């Protein structure tokens, strides 16, 4: 890596720059608790320099043939595939992901870039009949202009690519703010792009920093579209700030994903999928299973097998690729432990795990045990408030109808899971769940699908045709040739 993230972390108009800011943000290794670099936070003037560069570059970028834009995004996909190991090294260090999950994120990012690049020759409008003699109406897809992307810490590479690729393929230019917790992998990838991909100056700009940088991007007059992945409160603040200029907004926010285990479910399949969902990335995934509704006929069997499986999860140094590494920060660890303690105060029983780790993998690190909570009621806070850690409350239900009722009793509406061998129940439950996506007898999405939250889980969506086309707006052109 030729760029020094501690000295020249700003990428503006095709060049690396030092920041004028004295405000420095330490990047901490979650395994050692040591700051291995501190990154300056961009100033308001530097944010505006980046948005102005994106604005200046956008008209020419839009005029460039879409196929050429797609070719450059395919080069980014190649670059990701060629640098999986080095990028994963950095990602493990700054975020605490296990080695295999970090490598998967880089590989998935390449897949995202390649999939989205193929929309270069699939950006379709419509031709509709006119209302006058010899009239034709063309509905064209046009870019918004300058897109500001605000990236979360839990998937800093894949979400960066998830926003960047469709935005620039459709003719927009971009300014990206990586998370202050995990900016280094993004800067490392930007350095590779700078050296290997001939993106025109101004098409992609990077401004690291904290909340003030994000707020500055949202309120900047040059920004036409804001896409953000993060928590609900930040998303609401972005909508309020964007309202002054009617800036378009897309938000992927929190989740409280339910898993419904019916009486006829394959218990082994349910346990395997729910454990993996709840412990991947130390439970720091907005689509993770966060609450489990189990039919009374199989509740005892499920709890026994699920508790045993959660206890068997291997915790260790993420570089050694165990099942689960540490949480990303002391703050996130404290929030998870507080959620467990509060659930116990409200009457829940800790069947596995609990606050703290009896035999931590090291003297340092933000370690947490996979935790199973039983004797949980629907009105407990742990059922309604997002817990960004490997905590799984189990609630007994008398029927799938009650499970659906309880699942929909939430302000969130991102992901949901159903385990049943009944085709009829699977279809009914999936239709009745008020969530943007539902997984039946499995988990994991696909690039050609659509990842979208309902209710307070967001607006806009990502992936697939609709994730690509959201970066375009429709222009009507009336042709009269009488």
C-alpha cells in the first residue's frame, strides 16, 4: 500500500491528499485493543472539494458510453479477485472478522462489481404511444448526478462496492465516506483502483471521518443522492437533513429478524442455519436472526439442540479462522453485555453464554460468548430492540399464526426466516410476514435478488435490477413528427 492512511487519507479528484484537520480517529484492532493507525477526519471544506470534483466530472462521465463505464467496473472486479488475501488481512485486523469471512467479503465484493457492471447494456427505458397524431413518448433512464455513499463498519468493502458499482455504471459520480471504525481496507482498495484502473478524475472520491463528515455530505449543495447503510437514528437524521434540499435518499438500516420454527420443521436444518446466522461476524449483521419463535411441540427439542450448538461455537483469534472472532469495539461489546443483563433483569434465563467469556482467547480483545436466552416473553426489550451481537432469545408459540403475529410486532422489517416442511404454511407465512425479504428453510441472499427493508429498516433497497435502477431517474421525451 503506497498511501499512508495516517497522512494522506483523502482521495479527491484523482489524487491522494493530506487533511488540514487536527481531528484524528484511532483505528483499533479488536483482537489486541491497540490502535495501529489514526486517520484524520476530513474538514467541511475538504468534503466540499470532493463533491465539487464529483460535480465537475459528472457530465463527461455520463456522456461516456455505458459499455466503457461497465468495462472499468469489471476491472475493479478483477482487482478485487486478484487481491483477496491482502485486503482480507487488513479487514481482519481492523474489524475482527474471521479469516474465511473476510476473504468471502472480498470475493463477494468482486461478484457484486461484476454483476452490476453487466447493467451497462441493460439500462432500459420505455417507448409508449403518444396521445397526438404521429407522436412517440420516450421514457429514458438518466443518472441523478453526484451520489454520496456512507459506509458501515461491519461490511466496509462489500457495501462500498455495493453502492459504488451501480452508481457509476449508471453515469453518476461518487463521494464515499468509510466508517471511522474501519476505513483502512477501503483506503487500501482505493489505492489499488488508483494505480490499476483508469477511472477519470472526480468519478470516485473518498473522505474519511466521523458523523460530522457524513452530515456535511448530506447537506452539501452538490450532492443529488445519498445512500447510507447504518443505524435507524442516523438514517432518520439523514432524512431530516436531506429534506431542506429535497435530496434523494436511500437507507439500509437496522433489523430485528425473526426466525419461525414450525412444529414440522427439520430441526437440524433450523439449528444449523440459525447458529450460523447469529454468530457470523460476531452477530454484527443487520440480517442476522435476532429472535426465534418455536412451536410448543418442538420447543424443548429445539432449545436443547440449539443451546448445545451455540456452546460449541469456537471463539478465537480471527487470524486463525475460528467460528467467531471478537466484536468490533469496546462500545459494541458493552451494548451487547448490557442487553443480556437487561434481559435477565426482565426474567430471561441464560441457557448458554452470557456476559463475558470465562476463558477468553487472549488477555486483550472484545470477546463475547454466543448467548441463548430462554423463558423469554414477547414484551421483553430483547425482543424489540436490535442487539448487534450473538444473542438469541427463544420464545415459545402455540401456532404459526401466533408466530407471525409476534414476528410482525416490530418497528423493523428487514429479514425474516421460516423453517417448515409444509408448502402451504411456508407460502402463507411468507405472504403474511411484513419484511422486505424472507428466507424459507435456508439463509443468504443473491446479487440478482433484492435486499430491501420495510418500516424502520429503510427505504430504497440494494442488489438486482431494482438496486441498479435506483441510481437513475426517469426523463420523458415527447417526439412529434407530424
